[in-house]
């Protein structure tokens, strides 16, 4: 679990031999796919989301109150043909898209194309919940993620272990699978040298697609596309480009930079030229930095500090290890070590201690957390135990090197274990 501070831009990657690999991930038919999780009986059918907001007194839910949502008969869902009003489609399942319906289309117009499509109301709270969930999965694997809205993100693969393998395909596959395992949702990922191309690539093989674009693929994969595919070329610019006989990105690339500046102004004209040549240096900007990282666990049965000393001690050490691993993987060190306990009567207490130096080491975290434990009442049974490291800062390049050496040092990790065992409590 991570707590976040105010927006801040991530530092540029340290200078290494790694090739820049940036991914763009976009969820497949996002709102519709979330709806299908609660109504799996609609899987494979044409479904559109729009019109009204979901309400608990919705006629469908009222009629089937008490029945699990997954057992509501398909025939009872509202059909597009029965809709009257001015609502628009937010999104449609891929089965519905085959009929030519899609985002932003009026529902009554869509009803002419696909009258049998099922119509579901929108439930933004639910989409936001799933949005948070899939993004949490990503940052667990690849911490440098830029949030671009409810269903899309950029991810910097460059320094992630395995991020360069097969141009990023292995890591993209891992992320797809992890998101699916955690949420039941699918997504498509494009991996490219920069954000601009990654954004185009994520659309290449939708749904459930992975597309890899290497620097040499510009001519073959990007230049044949219409200019409108460049994120930043809107309908008006496209119209102007078309008027000059520029239809594809390749045709745009063939134009003189000065000519484009003449037509589109100094900054936008120059940007169009850069974009057509696939150049984009924008960093992946993490929207927020965590101020603390924590791990906690609720026990299967309430445990007592004395009677269940060995079990609690092992759990406590494991929590410290997991927080330390989180810190190291995400590239943070912290200064404030804290614990959280919940007693069998549901009262919670926290204690923390601020160290003189920043750390991401298990041994130090375990020692400080152990001292915090001495300051709480341990006569009652416990149902939850948590360990938190706060006052975080990013590890700089030098620290990172030291940290990695330490992580690789086996005798160090053995010392950590034996150190943990000699602690006074648990
Ligand atoms: N959305 C919306 N109105 C639009 C476009 C989109 O309300 N005009 C919402 C519904 C989508 C979500 O935003 O589910 C994400 O938009 P996308 O463009 O990524 O569309 P989808 O995820 O639905 O489909 P795709 O698989 O093409 O990404
Ligand atoms: Mg999407």
C-alpha cells in the first residue's frame, strides 16, 4: 500500500546503455468490460453503456432484488431499440462495435444500427475503483507510471528488470496477465522509443494486443498511418493537412520543416515535423510520489504476543521484509518507521520512530519497528499487524548502486535474518 504526496515529475533516467522503452497501456472497452464483470451473462453480446447513471432503484435491479446480478436473465436487460432520449454512448463492447456503434454516438442513432444491443447505465464510481486497481498492479511491477485518465497510462520500461527483453514484449505480457489476474480486465499495450509512438502502437492490435515498435520501424509501421493518428493532430489540423495533400504521417515527414512552420506557426509547425519523424523526448511523469509504503496483514485467528510469540515474530519479520522489498523495487528510502496494531476489540494503535538516516534495509526496519512494539500494550490479543515506512525520498543514482550491491550480498541477508531473530519482542 502506498500513500501519495502532491504531483511531482520523475527524475530523468540515469545515463546508462539502456534503450529508451516507453509503453502506452489502454484498457479494452473499459466501462463495458467493468460492467461485464458483474453481468458475466452478457459476455460476447452487443452491449452499450450510456444514457443514464446507475441508480440503486434502477428498474432492472428492483425487479430482481435479492437475486445475484450474474443471474438476472439476459432477456430482462433493456434494449437499445426501446431507448428514447438524447443520451450518448460512452463505450460499446467489441461485439457491438461490429454493428458500427461506438463512443460519442447518440443512443437513438445507435439503435438504428444495432437495435438488439443491451443498454446499461454508467457507474463512474465502479470504473474509478477498477481504474485504481489496475494502476496499482502496474506500479507494483513498473513504478514509473504516468496516469493519463481513467483507462490509460504511460509506463517507463527502460530501467525495469526485463523491460528491454524482446523490445518490451515480455514485460508487457506480464503486466497484461497481472492485470487480468487481479481484475478480470484486458488491455492493450504499445511499446516504443517514446510516448508519441507508444500511444499509436497500443491501438494496433486491440483488444488484448501487444505491439512493439523499434526505432527502425518508423517507416514501415508509422508512416503509412493517417496524420490524425498522431496524438495532438485534431480534426481541424487534419483538414488543413489534407487540403495540402498531406494524408499520411509519411507525407507529413516528407515536407520541409520551414514549410510546416509557415503554415502552422513556429511552435506547432516544428512539433508536427518532429512528430512525423517519430521524435519525442517527453519524460514519463509520475503524477505523485508516495510519502509512505506499508504492509499489513489480518490474521486468520487472533494472536497473542506471548502465547503466539513465534508465529507473530515470523509474521512481523515477513512484513518488514515485504516493505523493504517494496522500497527497494520502487527505488525509495525512508526515515520514519511505524507499526500498526488492531486488537481483538477492533481498537487500533500506531507508533512510529524517526531514524537519523534513510533506509530501505530489512534489518534497520525490523529493529526500529521492534522498538515501536515495546511502546504498545501487548496484553490483549491482536487481529492485525502492520509495518510502515514513511518520510520517503527517491534513491539517487549513487545510493541505488550501493543498495543493489547490498541486495546481492548474501551474507548481508543472512545477517538480516539472524538480527531479526534476536529482537526482544515476539
Ligand atoms: N469514454 C466516454 N466518452 C467517449 C470516449 C470514451 O465516456 N467519447 C469513456 C468510456 C470508455 C473510456 O472512456 O470505456 C475509455 O475510453 P477509450 O477511448 O479507451 O475506449 P474503450 O476503453 O471503451 O475502448 P478501447 O478498447 O477502444 O480502448
Ligand atoms: Mg480503452
